[in-house]
C-alpha cells in the first residue's frame, strides 16, 4: 500500500470512529441500532423539534454521521456474507 493510500485509509478510519461517537455507538452495532440512535438524537437536536437543545449545526453533523455509519454498517454486513 502506498503512503497516500495508507494516509487516506487512516483518515477515513478516524472519521468513521468520530461518526460512531457522535451517534453514541460502538463499531459492530446493527443497522437498527444506528437508526434508533439517530431518531433519538434527531428529536433532541432538530431545529423544528421545539426542544430546548435544538441546534441546526449539531443536527447537520448528526445527520451526516447517520448516513456514513449506516453505510459503513451495511458494507460490513455485506462483507460478512
């Protein structure tokens, strides 16, 4: 593996860990766990939710994390099949 590829892999691995952390999940969780965590956090941070913790910037980060982690979980599941 060349250096550039190794750095990109390390960067993406670090990012995916951060995304799992934003959703309060551990690697190896199920797609249902990802969806459940996202729904809970969306209710808490969605700007139209009326919550005292509503924050559009945080919601956008959580939504991005949801998409990335769900894709990662589905990739991992398909790789095991």
